[in-house]
C-alpha cells in the first residue's frame, strides 16, 4: 500500500467524512434514487399537455392502462393521477427540504447562542424551548391555520415552529461543551466578540451533528406534512400533496387501489431513501464508529 | 525600576461553590516591566493559572476577581467588555496549555491566524493571510504558505504550539501570557518551542508572564520569578539569585524536589510532605501545615511580603523567619 501524498490543499474533517460517505453503497444508491424522484417531480409535469388540476371529462376514473396521455389513469374528477402525484411531490418535497432547512437554521443559531452564553440567558432560552415542547402539535397547527387563514404558509409555519426545538437542544448541548474548549477561550483571549465566536467557531463545529440530524429532519417534515394533509388541516384540495392524495386514495381503496399505491409508494420510496442517507451520514460522521 | 507595563494590586480570585467560597488567588501583587520575562511557579492549585484567566476576563462563570490589574494605565478588571475585547488580542495575548485543543478543528490554520488581524487591524483578507504566512514562517513552520491552507489535524503537536505562538505574537502584543505552554509537548521539543517564544518576544520587545511548574523552564527563560503557594506570593526574586539562595522554606522545598545533574546519583528526590490545604483562607501562612521550620505563630499570623536586603536587590519573601525584628 502506498502512502497518500499530501494534497496541495488541506482536507477538512468534513471532506474526509464526505469521502467516507461516498463509500457507502446503499446511501449512494439512495442519493441517486432520491435525485431521480426529485427531478421527476419537478420536470415530469412539463411533459404532459395538461396540469394536475385540469379535468378530462371524457376519461373520468380511467384505469392505469399505461396509455398516453393518462399513464396511470385519472381520478373521479378526470384529473391525471400521475401528474397530480408529481405535483403533489413538488409540494411535499419543497416543504420537507425548506422546512428542515429553516427549522435547522433557527434551531442551530438559537442553540449555539444559548450554549455559548450559558448562565441565566441559557436557562431562560431553554425554559422557553421546554414550554414550546409542551404545546400540542395539532392544536398549534389549527391555531396557526386560523391565524394565517389556512393554506401552505400556515402549515409551513406550524411545521417549522415545532421542529426547530430539537436541533436547538442538540446544538446547545454541543455548544456548551465547545464553549469550554481551549480554542474558544483562545478566540475570546484574542478579542473576538461573542457574535464572531458563535458564527465562526461554535456553529462550524456543530456541522457534523447538524447534518446528521438534519437528514433525519427532512423525512420527519415530509411525514408531518403528509400527516396533517391527510387529516385535512394541511394542504387543501384542489392543490395536491402526497398527504391529501393518500387520503383520497384511502377513501377509494376498496374499489381502486392505484389511487393509494402511487402516492403512497413514492412517499415510502422517498422516506426510505432519506433514512438510508441519514444512516450513511451518521456512519460517516460518528467519530466513535471508525 | 522602569515604569511597569503591568501592575497587579491585591488581586483576589474567588469561586462560588455550593459548599461556600473557594479562594484561588488571595491578595497577589506583582509588576512586569516592558520586555521582561516573569515566571510564576507553584504547584497545581496554587492559583497561578487563575491569575492569567482573571487578567484576560476568562474566569469560569462562578469566579469573581477583586483588586486591580493595571495594564498600560487601564484597570482590566473594570473595563467594559467591548474595550476589553480591544485590549485582548492586541496589546495582550495568551498562549494556552494544550495546543491540541487550542485550534478550531474546522478552520484552516491560516484563516485562524488571519482572523485576529482582520478584526483588530482592519486588514483585508488577502493582506491578513499574507501576514499570517509570514508569521508562520518566523515560527519555523516549513513551507508556511502551503501549510497555512491546512487544517489543525494535519499538524503535529509541536507545530500546533508554534502556530499558537504565531497567533499570539501576530498582533505584536506588549505582553504575552503563557499558561504552561509546553506541558502538553514532548520533552524533546519543549526547549525548542520555549526558546522560539522567548526569541520572538525579545525581538519585538514583548514582555512575557510564563506560568509553569517546571523550574527548569524558569531557570532557562525568566528574568524574575514569583513563587506562589495557596494563592499567595511566597517569594519573589531575580531568577539567577533564587536558585542559589532560596529564602522561603517552600521555595527551598521546591528546589530540593527538582532533579539536578550534580545530584543525579542520590537515591531519591526530595519531596514536601503533606498536601496543599484546600479551600478557605488560612489565617496564618498557607504553607504552615507542611513547613519544616514552622514557628508557633505561623498558623495564626499571616507573614507579610517583605524585602530581603541582605540577599540582594529585588528579593522579597513572606516568611516569619526572615522578617526583620519589629
């Protein structure tokens, strides 16, 4: 075996971790599958001459005949099922990734500040988190729907509002131990302000934890969007999302399974991929597992 | 003596603990002249590091510092945080004990060095980077320009400590605080790192306070030595005379416990019997319990730090034995 010659530019721990991640075959397959599904959801509908909200009254409840243009048939309003599922995927995936991102950013910053500040500020900030944890989720969504007049924004706000708490707690614990590390002391001794220390020293050092947790957060958000839409307090008809498509599908599952299977299958595939990716990331980033 | 750069007056550091108060530093006064290398020696728990932390405003959350730390005419303890940030990292900087944890593992070494220059000197990123590379070169990091783009985990321990020295000296501070800078290093490179630090400080006229429990280090580098025990100054002397004629019984004990070439054949090193008292303020001399030549009133009356004219200039000790008769 030959010894690696030093690369011209130093490799960060993060680089090395991603290199390790790339060696995980299952996770890489999941990345490819997920990328395909995302591309299909966002580009696929352009291939059809109609949108998911256009009703084709000549073909109401057409079966999945794999015939152009209604490859998987239509629902009982004559809307193309495949296009609706793909458009629903756009909504679900957007909310999933955006929600996880926003919740993650808020949580990371909040946790990093609390953990670094310590003392009374930390105590107050964490008590607030605990109070919010105690809020019943579904009631919160209903309240926010009333506040925002329903719709996607209310749903998004409700999801972010409940899901930033866990990253905040995780990062705060990490930040607390980082604040005691000598390089943070050294930065303070070097006259860095609290803001600079949090942004340049605390947050980057939480990155591995955040990436691992964030990869679990995405399926969680997608799932809770679907759950709420399934209950009818999320995305509303005629706009499609995987949640409300599955809900329509369950209503008709005695007679026509495909209305349930197509959106349900895609949701399951996405969640499975995301979980495999999360698993791969955890394996690559966990320092105890080398 | 020239006007001092730093003068600490009656510094106390206390920690609030569930079971009461712990006094880590108990009325320490000392001065540092510009360009001088002052050693603070003492065993673990003597409060030597806490003096530095108090000066830098880095005490743990339950710690409180009292007294005065006059640095270039400003009392650091009374300074608002914003002004303290300006002093720290510019006129005053610090090297920590463990180079393995003193560098941010997620930041390229050059960027970490440049950070301070951007913040304090308002240099552009490119200028600061160039300056950082120049400094890395001066601390003899081979191929500094390439190394600056690497991460700390790609450096050895000795190299990291040299990076820390570079970082501390980059802003050309007036005073450098070094908290046992070589304890975490291999003995074979300790001397090399210390000499480098002292040489660079001499070139730039930077004064150093070197906290250590290694008397060999003190003998090698320091102009003056303060011996600390139980948070109090036991003895203060120019380095060369301290080793020849230690005045305080504690200093004598410390020196007896130091291995020397000429005594290498004696079977055992000396030790000081007993352990340091923990917590609380002693009414008398903190060393009284362990002192071999204790007098009856040692445990009840606190000996004051007094001049020892007979032993030469600049020598002071806090022991009843050497006190001039009242």
